């Protein structure tokens, strides 16, 4: 539960930092740059060589792809019908289509299901969520922002994106592992990701925009926190049964919007206001909605 406290405390620190005269108005840009270019690559480079690849992980790894594809299929035409700009639709698909399956997901799964079920959550995050962000997520973010004039230019920007470089390096190093000293160093650098990312979200949060953006925000959060886990439960439970692994997968589908996806969207100027609201409102709200989902799924924490 200490991880959840870090999430909340860092978010509140960001909100308070915005009021400090010592913090420049664009301080979040420096925080975002460190998260994307340093902390997130460190997490990826450390985690990928640790993963065990076998057929049993396919179901868990596929879930984020399903949630992301469904978000695009539903939110893109709906947003067009409601008159939302391309950037707003893109921002909602990135934030509602990708879940916070690690920084919020891991501590929530550990608290509700027990630490022995974390390997399933790691597969969901590293083989699912991160691959979705690194491949279609980044590509679409560039396309929606008008940042790529041609497919070759788009490809160059993707392969130069530091987390993607770390992903490729991790796959290359997978058969060999990492030296202990390198592993420990990456662990310390990567541990800065959650507090800095959440501080950035808190720093940018402006609830004065809440009423103006309530429609898009409500639709995005309704999909991410309610419809996505419901859809995954309807697909996975009939196929795999109501097992503990299925419960973990459904709970991970119910997690709040992914902070890293939100930062990618903000860096591409995909409606930063709605991105900040999706993260700032969605993350604290998800603590309640995920707990309700866990109760409905009959997780061990609620066993009589």
C-alpha cells in the first residue's frame, strides 16, 4: 500500500508546487522530459530482460491491445459525431485506451489479490500496455498531431523515442540478463518515474476546466473505468473461467488512464487540458471503481 501513498502524495505535491513562486509555469515540461527520456527507459530496460516468454502469457498480453482497439473503434466515430477535434479524439483514445497497469495497477493488484498474482500483472503491463504505447500509441500520437509528414519520417521518430530504444535493447539483452550493478542502478533511476510523473499531472491540473470539458471527460472515464473492464470480463470469463488470473486481467483493464500515455499526448499537444483531467480525475476515482470491480469479481480480499 505504500506505492499507493506515493501516487497520492506525489500528485498532491504537484498541485502544491504549482502555487509555489519558485516553480516556473512550464515546470511540468522538464518533469515530462525526464520521465520520457530517462525514467521510463530505465524501467523498461530493467524489466524486459526479466520477463518469461511462453504461451501462457498470451491472454494477459492481449488484453491492452483489445482495450486500445475498442477505444479507437468507439471513441473516434463518437467524437467525430460530437464535433471533437482530431487532437481531442486522439487524446481520449490514448488516455482511455491505455491503462495505468503498473504504477497504480501493481500496488492495487498486490493489495486486492496478493503479491503472488503480480506476475500476471507484469505480463499485462510489459508485454501488453507498453508494447501498445510504444508501437501504435506513439505512431498515432505523431499522426494525430500532424507531426509526421510521411511514413518514413514517422518510423524515424518512433525508433528514436527513448522508451522504444530501451524496449529493443531489453529484448536484445533478454537472453543474457543485466549485470547486478546495472540492474540496481536502473532500479534507482526508474523509481523516480511514479513520483515525477504524478507530480507533473498534479502541477498541470486545473479543475476550473472541469465544467467546460465535462462531456468529453465523462465519456472517456466511463469507457476506461467501466466499459473496458466489463468488455474484458465478458470476453475472458467465458473463455478462461473466473480464475485468479482472469480476475487480475479484468482488474488491470479497470485501472486509471496511463500516465506515460498522457505525457506522450501532452508532448504532441493533443488537447493537454483533457489529458490532464483524464489523469487528474481518473487516477483518484479509479481507486474506488477498481475496488468495486474487485468486489464484483469476488477477489480474495472480499472473501468471507
